[in-house]
């Protein structure tokens, strides 16, 4: 009985809630009135008693016979533009001689083309268009007797300056990074790619936040099916809030249950520009400096923008070191557990005696030691990231030294395990884009090594490679150009060929124009004919 009453009450509450939402949606979709007071009342009902809402009513014309009003949100607009380019031309710049000319001020087209001195002015006839413009930092101009409004670009909120990105530091190369302002980010991209084919398509996602999303691409290079797929995945997102590009990444990625990300991100305009020039697309999200790029391949994690600014030989060695460091970071604890637990015969005799002496008296098996020290390392790393920078560095360094020394002195952990975990921690910092997946892989391989030894490690690595080969990023194989093999694209993988030798774009991305430069650009000594 009570359940039936509760169900009826719940149904009545939901019906009323849906009715209220329908009424609000109907009101927001309605057209503007030709009466200024009705329009102001409707907008007050939408915004409520917001303290930052400003409605400035005024009279203008030769004898002040025309009533108007501007609506804007404080802190979102530039008041200097409002005063000098909207109010002043209307109130003081109009000098009309007859009432017939004064009546023309009801025509929004005349005001838009002859009176306002602002670059961006658009017409709006619906209340929701006016509300969206006001929430975006624009100023709304309403005139009594007109069913249209003017949405005037007066954005002017406080933003962070263009600084060096903290997550992608380089020794050689540009020091500028994206900010939280969408217009600033697209401007930085325009400075890198001065091409009219660079297309910027915007849309709003988020029922409550109305976050602006911008898709950037070169229309003569990007495959059309890639843009259609991106638009399809973005348009199907129906959620309340989009607060960071990580929200978009989780909605559009190909393998949501995989530990490997299939959508790349970056804070560097030069890196995003380079990927767009290869035929990829970038997704900007207003309010975050991290820009998404698709499609993504696994080898991107071991590449850096600085690799292309330095000599190819050094860049190739550094890439090989990154690959080796990533392999060590995920397998070092597991290999130590497998050797000490199952395969002691593979350890040299003198080293085995030293390790046995160090492990004497330790109450835990090798797998438990690895799990304890691995968990401690992750806690210290998280503490160093979340705390303020000066305190975080002290906690991570001092904490590791004190805890490691105390654990060895107390006989809880052996000295070889501390060395292995320290080496693992250092190597994990070399490839920051794979830190999340590396931590999970490390744990899985330690458990497999503790259960099956070297055979467990082999099973885990083989399963990882099979999983990587099965992944796709917007139709592009995740392990390309290795699987499937593309010999022409191997010039920019673990070994970077000279810039003059990379004359074609990656074939696996789906290019239209394969050549990015002329074929014969190899530098050479001047010949005798050139000297003469």
C-alpha cells in the first residue's frame, strides 16, 4: 500500500517537474515581443535575481522618443566597449531633425549598420538566442517596438596569460602554451598555420554549462569521414556539464574499458599544429588548456615536439631511451619477483648470495614486498602532485628517503627491492603520457609474476600486445605503422629520420595529399659549377 502511494507521489512529482521543464523550454524557445517591458520581464524570469545581471534602460533619439535597454552580465563583458561603442553612439551620437527619422530607430538593421561601432553584431529573434549570447559575455540591445534584438560582442573577462606549459617542458622550441580562453587558443593555432583552409567549427555541449567546443582541421588534408565521425560523436553527447576536455575524451574514445587512451592531448600549439598538418583534427574545449587530437597512435607517447627541433641522431637515441624506460617501469618489479621466487638459477651466484643476505629476516615474500613498495610509491607521488609545489617536492623526496631507509632498517623490506622500486619510479617519469596505464600494467605483471613466474610475465605482455593491436582510434589502427606494417611510415617511429627525408604524411591517418614537401631536399656541398 505504502509502495503504491509512494509510486503515485513520485509519478506526480516527475510529471510536475517535466511540465515545469517543458514550460521553461517553451518560454525559452518563444519569440521576442515588440514591447520592451514584456521582453525585460521575460528575461528577468529566465535569469532570476542574479546579482551580476545588469539591465540598463535609456531613451535616445533627437527628443528621447525611443526607448531601449541593454542587458549584460558583470565580469563577463568589457564595460569600456559598452559605454563607448553602444551607449554613447545611441544617446549622444544621434542628431535627427524630424520625427519620421526618429521612427526609423525601431529598425534594428539601421542601428546595426549605421550607429554601433562594434565589430561583431548579430540579430536574434528568440529568447534562448538572447540568453545564450548574454551568458557568453555578449551585450543584448533591445528597442521598444522591435521584435528583434542585437547580440553585440563585448566579451572581456579576466584570463590567464600565455605561459610555458608545465606538463610539456622543452629545452629547445616555443615556450608558449594554451590557456583557458578558447579565443586565445584558436589564435595561437592561427599564428602557427596561416592558411585559409584551417577550419574552426564550434558547437555547444552541456545542458547546464553550455560549453563551447571547437573542432579545428585543414579541410584540404583531413579525411571527410573523420570530421563526420567526430561531429557524430560530439552531437550524441547529452549531459549536464562539460568542465574539461577529459569529459569529451571519455565520451568519444573508441575503447572506454581500455587502460590505454585512444585520444591524445597537448598544451603546446606547435605540437597541435604539427598533428593537424599531418591530417588529424584537434578538439578545443573552452575553459581548459588541454587540446585533444584524433586519431592517436601508441607511438605518439614516446615522441616529443623537441625531437623535431634537434638533430635526428640524438632524437632517435632519446626515443629509444624512452621506450626502454617505459619497458623497465612496467616490468622491473615483476622480473625481480619472478627471479627471486621461481628462477633463482638465472641470477649470478655472487649476486644471488648478496640478495639472499639482504633479504634474510624479511617477513614478506617478494610479491608482497613489491606490492607494498609500489603502493607506497604511488601514495608519495600523489601527495607530491596534490600538495603545493614547494611542499610537494619536499614530501616526495624526503618521504621516499625516510620511508625507504626506515623500512630497510626495520627489516620489513629488503635493500634490492628498494633499488628496484626507485629505478621503476625514475623510469615511469620519462613517459608521462603513459603514467596511468603503466601503473596498472605494473600491478598486473607483478601479480602474474608472483603466481606463474616468467611465464606469467610473458602471458601478460602478450595479452597487452594483442589488446593494443585490437584498438582503433577513429578508424586508425592503434599500433600503426607496425600493425599493420607501413614501411614508409617507419621513418618517424622509434627512429626519427631527418626532416628532409620525411617527405610524406602518415599513410595510416587517411591523407588526401601524401606529399608534404619536395622529394630532393637533402643538403649537399656546392658543386664546381655553382662555385663558378
